[in-house]
């Protein structure tokens, strides 16, 4: 019994140590790094943002925890526009995926992509304007 | 279903009364009946009370109260049917101002007429002032017929009775008009027909991803018992006339689409015969098939479509499904004929004939014009597709007319040889093969690039114009679903020297930010050709360039270790004043040209023994060096040799890559050489 407790404690310690290492690695990542590819993706996202704002405002589109966006409430969009909003969301997510991948590559650590994605997820949520919807820890939606 | 049961109960009770009253006189009387319960596999009714008060004038009042009706999982309590003006005659029953009340569900005026002479029963329900539902049943000793006529039926009222599921779209409004007719004999139904129209239909699910608004459609349907036992002949036509539907991810408007289905239905199979789907603006799809009712499996299916409009089909129906792929921004034009056949759920054959089509990427990454294609495909055998294209381009590189005889075997493609005009040269592809695997399409080929002039290539790529020719042998090139790799080395002849590309890999070529990785070794490049190309100022000699760990993102360099140095050998080594100025610009503001100004400024050209330049590109910064790695703050770019000799030193060890490119492009003369 004591042996098992020691094993469990060691395992716990190991996991804690591993997580600290992982976190410190991502903290070491330069999220502001710039390359031609990153600049191009950011420009593409910036030019799309103006079209997305009205859908963030209406609650049709929300920010997910994994650094993406999703159609949260299609009812807030006129029927004839739902397909184009879908395409906007899809194009934005393609850009975001590419952005996280490029930042990880530019940091010479492609394996950091998922951690960079979650860090950005939180960053987008923090930067969201009042009234915008975002996903919470419990996979439900909250309004800023 | 529930409605029908209520009416049946109602009619059954009235009929019971009728039978009872046949023996009754016309005098005043009061009749009361109490039933404890009625049970049936479908429904249960408890405490049924029937009261009939009848006066000598023939008029009376009927009240039926049912304490509880249970139909499957639905329970209604205190159901009441009352008839304030109830006429009971020997051969007629009339209830002209009746009322049906099911608390919490409906409360409708009803009327009833029963005529035993003509064996006719009519029940009319008036849910609202402008809405009525009429049920008529007439019978003889051999046959019967029923009619349901609906006038302005509100669908929202009907769906309140339907079972509701969270994921299922909910209907919020809609009007139905029309007639359903049923005919039969005492062995059962013989013929049924429906002629209905639905207007202003609106529905949506909770997420709004499956919704429709203001939809109008008409349904005409007939079903008739066949001469064969347990077999029915049926035919249906559905016309979608107006409104819009978004069914994730497809959006369509009702512009006159028409679905026509006909066939035979028996206990084991549903057979489709000569059916069709007309999609307005797209084309007509004719189909037939056989589906087994046990297991709902498609035993056979055949589809034929002629002159289908590719553009509308692709943009409205196919493209939304491709929105997460590289084809999301593709436009397709032309017409095609299509036929396909399935047997036992397996695809047996497809034949596609595409006439005068084009495929255009809206990001301008590729375009193929005037495509004609005959593509036959048969399961388990080899077919030859004939595909031709008049012109096109890939990544701004123009392609000429080409005809492709492609061998197709199941999901494997093979092309022994293809000669593709590229600019003013030719790309010869050999042994092209492609296969569809669990990781998507994978392909490989080898080939040869016959001379393409650098002038046309650089013009097409909109980069600095170069002279010379590009040609080379292309070893095996393969695509694994994500990346294009060149297995072996790629050899190119350019600037009278040779370029060998190792470890060439193109990552996500059709992605948003394609990456190219390679190691490149250039040998014996003619400096005169090179410098003339870039208007750098005349230099004579030969150079070798090693470009290791090269990585381009979006076709722009983000990483490399470059080293340029004089090729070994004996050849004239001269450099012009203009070239000296431009080399000094590479070294930035601090560059110094070591030259004896007083004596050598009169010379247009100088001699050198060695040239060297290094650049390690990291995060947009070029870390520069010269002939030899220098630990000090200066490095030698040109080492003098002979008379008159010149030595060029560089001092700027770090320069922004874009700045360096800009300097080269401007051929700046800001850094005047220092003549020593």
C-alpha cells in the first residue's frame, strides 16, 4: 500500500514536472515572431476581420477555446447569408491553423503548434469586445 | 395519426348511438352511456360518458366526455365532444354546431353529418375561421371511398401533435391546401391520391444550420394496388416553387426544382422506374433503381444526366462541401454528361463527358481552360480516359495545349508519357502514376524539362529577368497527400553552369503558405551572364554557390545558409567599377573599398583573385560574411589579384533581408567606394 502511494506520488511529481516543462517551453516561444508567411496570413485575417465583426457582434459567430471560431447561432444570420458566413468562418479557421503552424515553424519547434494554438485561444478571448461570445472551460458559451 | 383516432372514436360512438336510435321513437328521451375503458394496442380511453338529450322536435344535444385518452406516450385528459344542435332522424344524424375540446391541445368547432341512405359520413373541423378540414367517407356493400379536403390548413397546429426531438428542425408556420382521396374494397385500400400544396413553410432547428423560409411546394402522388398480390404502383411529383433552404452546408432557393418518382412497391422491394430530378439552372438527372426494404440496401441504381451546367452544380452543391480544402476557391465551367451505375451498394461504372470546361482558382494559383474530357471508369477493369486542354497555368507558369490518355484501373491512374508545353519549352512526364489511399490521393512521376528560356520564365514569375535557359532531368517526384518530394537530385542547366538541387520538398503545395525546402549547389556559373541578368555591373569569372537549408514560405526565403565563392580553375577574373559599387552596397553603410584611388580610379575594370560572400538568413536578418569567416568586424568580399587589383571589404554583419533585397533592386550607389 505504501509502495503504491510512493509510486503514485512519484508519477504525480513527474507529471507536474513535465507540465511545467511544457508550459515553460511555450512561454519561451516567440508569439510575435514574423516571417513573410506569417505577415501574409495576418494580412489575410485582418482584411477578413471587418466582415466578421458584425457576426461576432450578433452572436452568430463565437470564439472557441482552441483558438478557432465557429458558427454559434446561425439563426442570427439571414438564411441567404448563412452559407457565406460559413465560408468566412472556414477561411478564417484555415488562416488561424496556418498561423499557429507558421509561428511554431518559425520558432523551430513545429511540435509546439497545439500549445501555441491554446495560448492564442485565450489571447483572442481576452481581446474580444464586450458582447462577443466565447467558449468556456465547460464547453458552454459566455458573453463578454 | 392521433387526430384520426379521435375522429374514429367520435364516429364510432355516434354510429353506436345511431344503431341504438333506430329502434327508438321520436318522442322525448334522455340517453346516457358510461364505458369504463376501451383498450387497444394503439390507444386507451378511460371513463367514457355519452349523454344524449332528444326532444320531440327532432333536435337534441349530445355530450361525450372522456376522462383520459392515451395514445402511445401522449395523454390527454377531459376530452369533450359536444353537439348543441343535434338532429337525430331515422336515416340521418346531423350535428351542425359541435365542438371538440382537448385541453392544452386543441379546441375546434366541428360538424357531422351521417346519411344512411347514401351511406355517407361527413365530418368537418374548423380550427380557425379561415381554415377547415373535411373528412368524407362513403361506402357500399362492395367498396368505400374517403376524401380529406384541407382548406388553409395551418401546419403549425398539426406539428404540435408530432413527436418532437431536440435535433429535429421545428416547423413554425406553413399552410396546406388540397385533397387526399382513398378508395378501397372490404379487403383494403385500392387507390390513393394526393394533390396538395404547401405555402409559406418555415422551419429551423435550434442551431439554425437546417432551416427553410417561405417555402412553397406542390405534391401530387398516386398509389394503386397492382394486379400482383401485395404490390403497389406509385408515382409522385414534388415541385419546389419558391422559398429558400439552408441545410448545412448547402443553400438553395426554390426556382422550380422538380422531383418525379415512380415505381413499384411490394413487401420486399421498392423499385424506382423512370424517375427524375430537375434542378433548375443545373440540369436533369434521370434515375432508376431497386432498394431492398429489408435492411434498406440499394440493390441497383442507375443515373444518367445530360448537359449538366457545371458552374451552378459546383458553386451551389459541391463547393460548400470542399470549403476546407484547396478547391474551396475554385470555379468550374462547362457542361457535362454523366452516367453511373451501382450494384449491391457498390459503384460499378461511371462515365463523364465534359465539354468545353474550365477550372479556375480564384487565388490564381492554377487555371485550366477549354477542357474536353471523356472519362470512363469501370470497377475491376482498365479504361482509358481522353482528356485535353487548350491552355492553362500553374503558379503563373503558362502551360500549352495537351492531350492526356490516362489509364484508369479502379482508383489507380497511370500515364506512360505526357508532353506538356511549358512556356517556350516542354515538360516531359514519364511513368506518372496516382492512387487513392486512406491518406487521399498520392502520385509520382519522373521526367525531363527541355530548355525553357529564363527570360520567359522570369517574366512569367514576375521576378528579376534572367538570361539563359533552364533545362534538366527530373528524378522521381512524389506526392504523399501533403508534401511533394523529389527523390534524388534535380539537375538544372543555367548561366552556363549547373545547378543541382538536393532534398527538394514542397510542403502543402496547395495550402495557404506552401513551404519549399532544398539544398542547392550551383557550380561554374558564368558571372558575366549572371551580373548582366541582374544589371549588377559587369563581372567576369565563374562562381560556385552553396545554398544549404533553404526554406521558402509563400515563395519567399525565410531560412538559408548561403555561400558564394569563386569556382576553382583558370579563367579571366575582372570586375567593373559599377560592380564594385554594388558589392559595397551589400556590405552596407560601413563598406570600404580598398583601392588606390589616385592611381586606379582611371580604370573601368580591375582584377581580382577571389570573390566570396556568405549569408545566414535567420528571422529576416542576413548575417553576412566574406571569403573567409572573420571574427573581426570586417570581412573580405573581393580579394585583389593582378594589376590593377582591388580589394573590397564589408563591415555590416547584419542586415534585414528585405533591406538587402531592396538595395540589390535599387542597385544603390549610396556607398561610395573608398579609394585607398
